[in-house]
C-alpha cells in the first residue's frame, strides 16, 4: 500500500528501547487514502515516539471497511525503495500487480511479500466482489547491506498453529508451530493470534527481539496493561514470554525483530539513508515513469493496471533531516 499523504513528513527513524520493563502504548492516527470517499487507515508506525520495531517500520490497520460506502482500495502504480511490503488480510480481497510481472490476489490467511530492494512499483485494487476490507499493511526496512537487492515477489500460506485455545498464523518467521519460508534480511516474526473470550495465554518471545502488539479486536490486556483496539503495545527486548488476556473474542498481530541498529531516511514511499537518496529516487520516478522517459528504468512498469501512475508529492523546502 502506498503512503498517500499529500504532505508526508520527513523522518529519520532509529531503533529505541525502553529503559524499564513496562508496556508502552502507541496511539493510532487516521490517514485517508485519498479521494472524496476515501478509505481511512489507522497508522501506529512510524511516529515521533517510536519509528522502528526490529525492521518493522510501517503499520497501517484498516477496516472492517464497507466498500460500498468508501469505494474500497484503489491505489495506482507507485514506487518503493529499500523495503519489503507485507500484506495480510482478515477480510476481503485485493488485486496486486507489480513491475517485475507479478499478478496475485491478497486473500485472508495468505501472505503477499514484495521486496522492493533497489526499486519497484506496484498497484493495489480491491476486487469487484469484495464487500468488506479488513487487514494490515506492513513495511520492513531492509538493512543497509541488502537495501539494493533486485526486486522480487513471494506468496506464502502459513499452516495454523496454536497456543492453548488461541489459533496462530505466523506469516513471517515462526512461532507456535506456525510459520513460512518468507525471505527476510534481518531476524523477524509476524503473527496473527485469534483468542476466544475469557482466556489467557503465554506467548513465547525471542529474548533479543523488541516486539509490538497491535490489537485488531477484543478486550485485550498485555502483561496486565489494557491495550485499546487499534493501539500498539511496545515491548522492549529482554522478555522470553508475554501474557495476553482477552475478555471478549480477540485478534492481535504480534510483530518483532532484532533492533535494526541503523538510521533510515523515510519519506513518502521511499526508504534511503540520506536526503540525497530520497531526492534521487523521487527524480527518477517523476522522470522515468510520470514523464515517461524510461519505462524500463529503476521502477519499471506495472502492466495491466487501468489508469495512470501516482505522481510523487513535492519535497519539503528544507533538507530532509532527523526528527524527534
């Protein structure tokens, strides 16, 4: 999914670790995807208080969204660099096309993973039969040593595991007997956990990972701390397990990874390491794709999309620099 903000903030993201063993609650902000009947997403990462959880650098949570009211998702071809997009749905269906020739459907319980590397473009459109959209769109920042890999696309279907009465579907890494062979460039885990009402489970954690728990639905407490729906609970490294309780039927998404240990410059749909990186990526997108100078350049061409690519916003008038 693209970041469709018209005035995206410049951001230098750094891994941050809490100095105590508490649970930090991060509030979402609403971001419209554009248009008069815009579908709105709830974004909990990045934000000024925290920008990375391991390599995870972007969390958009959307739905349940009535497609008849919002028009659903229609994101024209747009670019990415230096990251992986992780698409995970709870309801609905999205048609994905990209410039390496991939054409795939995003369906509930199935992972679509796109590695942008040095540069890719893609489109995302909810299918005509979709009545409700509900899911998460996630990005992973590639470490510096891997950020210029050639772009590619993968599709995986994890087998369900369990923790007590809770079902587990691990779409990145492995947990509780569930997992995939999805390609990652730093140690990561990404898991959907569905819990019945009035239950408590102990979720095993990698001690060296920092973790985030996004609450999709339910009356959830994390280690005794209530976490509202659509909020993200941050947990610093050093934990080997996590107590999750649900007072009602609940769904959470657990994301974790080793602290990246690097700074990234993230603006619009680009991740680089400097102001100059982002300026160059934007110039190539605008020149090669929007102006049509080189359809086979860094970002390629998305075949089969009925419409025009998405122009990049204007860059800020000041140099992209660290914030917060």
